[in-house]
C-alpha cells in the first residue's frame, strides 16, 4: 500500500475513535477541528518530503534542502513517516483514548514506524538524518499552529463568549408554542445519544473564523455578501417547504445517499471523508509517494481554509437549522414527513418534524448557513 494511505488509515481511525470519547476530549473530533488536524498532519508530511525534493519549498519548515546523495526514497519515507507520527499524536494523543483502542492505536503507530526502520520515539533533530528532518518539519508546523487561535491547548473551547439567543428545544416531543423565540437564529437541540443519555451540545467552535488560514487572507475573505432568508420573507417559507417536500419523497437510493453523507459522530466526518476520496484517486492512478504527499498537502489545507471560511459565516449569521424553521412555520399543520427509523413517511404535526438523520444525532450542533458539507 502507498505509505501515505497507510498513515491516513491510522489518522482516520483516530478521528473515528476520538468522537466516541466523553466531553471535553470528544471536541477534538468536531468537523472544523478535524479539518485543522488534517492540515497540520499533511503540512508536516509535505515539509519533511520537500527537504528531499529538487524544487519544492517547505510551507513552514526552515530545514535546508538535502544534498542530492540524500534524496533517496527510503529517506523520504522515513522523514514523512516521522513527521506524520509526531503531528498525529499531537492532534490525537494516545493517552486520551480508552482501551482497547489505546493499545491498538499505539501498536499501529509503532508498526508503521518499524516498517520504515524508525525507532519509536526517536528524538533526533539533525537535518542530516531523515528522522531528524521529520521531527524538524513537525516542530515547525506545530509551533505555528499552536498559536493560530484555534485554542488547541484549551481543547478548542470558544474564545468569543458566544451564547445562543434561543433556549434549547427537545427533539423528543413536539415543540411547545414558546420553544422558538427567534426563528431565524440557531437553536440548541436536546436528544438522546446512543447511550440513551440526554445531550444538548453547544455550538461547535464559534471562534473558528479567527483561526489563521493557510492561503486565505482571513476567515472573512469569502463571507457571503447576501444574508440568508429573513424569517418574515417568502424565501424563508419557500426553502422550508422545499425541505419538507424533498424529505417526503425520498427514494431508497436517496436515503442511502443521505446516510452515506451524514458523517456524524464516530465517523471520519466530512474532512476525513475527503481524504478517502483522495486515497481512491491515489490508488486508481497508482500515485507514488511524492505525488500523494502533494495531493494530501493541497487537499488538507483547502479543507482547513474551507472550515475557517464556513465557520466564519456560521458564526456571523447564526442562522436557523431546518428543524427549528419547519417546527416554527408548520405548527398546528399536518405534514407528510418521515416518522423516524422504521416508521416511513406518515402524517405528522409540523411541530414534531424531524430531519432524516439518526435519532441519536438528529441535527449537527452549529448554525446552518453556510453548509460545511457543501464547502
């Protein structure tokens, strides 16, 4: 298997399992946090690889280009592997996981390093040694990203004092008349998770628009100039009707597509999903290590910047999600709607409408506009 794809499998397993952890550790696995982690990991891989290329320029590292005699494939593999290992355990530390995954995670990292002849935990920082090049590349990326305003050291806790204007609404029962105070704004949702625990997640990373991007000038560079539909507008009603209509007519194929793209907790999430597409391309086209490193470097930093731009808009507009808008607009009316797992389409009161998503994760905990999946 392509070396980078083997490492990406380890990265994805860490992402899936961090989502299983209780708060606050599970916050490492939110969509924007995962986007950043991928950018960190594959930037370090690129910078380590660049030291052994004739023309590539590192993005973060100041490690001198290695002389021609050192630009061998084994050296590239060692440098890239060490850089990924170092940044991976920074983003998803081994000790945050519970057994049995903790031991599996450690063993997989040790095996990947051993396959390249690297001693686990090698602290070498000499530019004449490929392990040292990997460590230097990782150090440079981490030094920058630890100060990028993501607040990694604080487990990505909000730094903007954001507070929702709506009180939480339970998805388990029809919403009360006074449940939705501001129908154009984001609302926390209470539901039962897969452990049958009542959860009311807060807005994930409302400070994310301030994170230092890779290529953009700022998080607001691509902020939409046209705001989303006002709750008093025809457009607001039309978009709600559209969602209701689409859901009531879902075919089996469309349901499978929706489930495939759900990317909820304990999955690789949309950012990780994209690295699987990249793996498909790398295998389909038989890309070598150099081409795959460049692919993942470009892709992961595009994903990082997309997360920053998207979350800037989500925080700025603080816009309503469909469950709030539809329950507000169609209270007291019967809708043709999905009744829940195994219940199919039926007549439901508008105030009881639910999205076509797992009951244990009925809607993501952040504003709707703009769409993270689309970005």
